[in-house]
C-alpha cells in the first residue's frame, strides 16, 4: 500500500511509462540530426576555405562520405536531407 501511495504522489514524469521514454528518444534524435548538420556545415566550410575545393567537388565528396556511412546513421540522416 505504501508503494502504491508513493507512486500516486510521485510527480516524476518517468512514471508515465513508455510515453516519457518515447519523447526522450525523439529529442535525442533531433539533437543528433542537428549535431550532424553542424559537422557537415563545418566540413563544407573547411573544404572550401582551406583546400579551396569547388562546390561541385565538395558535394561529390559529401555524397561519397554519406554513402559510406553505416545504415543506422544513414537512417537518421534521412531527416536531415528532408529539412535541407
């Protein structure tokens, strides 16, 4: 009875169950995509500024790089390509 009462009085969102964890998973995915977008943008800038590559060469390099990534990372990048 004490455990049930403690559970009912506890306002911790983790007691909502799977809904809490699904929300957290979505937030983590968004953060991952934003981090990858930032890294790709910085890589583009570095390739253009330091190596003086053309935009076509940079695009070709990034296409090759993304194609070489493991499948589970490419799945996350689908959101990134849809938002660009």
